[in-house]
C-alpha cells in the first residue's frame, strides 16, 4: 500500500516537482559555506518530499541552542513561505476524498519546512 501511495504521490501529488525544488534549493545553498547547514536541511526535506508515505518526523536530541537559532533564521528567511505553500496545497487536496492522504503528507512537510533543525525523518 505504501508503494502505491508513494507512486501516486510522485505522479498526482506533486512529489517529483517538490523534490526537484528542494534539491535545487539545497544545491544553491551549498554553494556558500554559510548556506551549507541550510542546504543539508533542504536535502532532508527533499528526501521526505519524494517518498513521504511510511516516514515520520521525530525530534532529534541534542540540537540545543544552535538549532533553535538556526530555526529562527530559517523561519524568517524562508520557512514561513514554504510552510504556507504546503498548507495551501494541503487545503486544496483535502477538498476531495482521494486527496486527503496527500493533504496529510503536505501537513507533515509543512511542519518539517517550518523548523527543520532538530528534526529527523524516520522510516515507520
């Protein structure tokens, strides 16, 4: 079931396009030394954006004050806009019964995109 939902996500849910956006964003951020931590977070989100079914978010211990500061910077620069785009996509998909599982995945991505530092993606 998870494989079927992931295939439908890539084709119908926009998973491939979202994956490409995060991948390109991560590559651009990694061009500078300062952007490398943010690029790594984009790669983490890209991995979840391509195949989100069967994955969950867990808090990663030990992120501490540095993770909090990086999350605040991330939210101010890009996180809020990415969060709002995933919420908008989730609302649009939740209108139909078939789109509800995809809407739930966009909500998971929205939570990860809002504050990615200190979170880890784990297989269920």
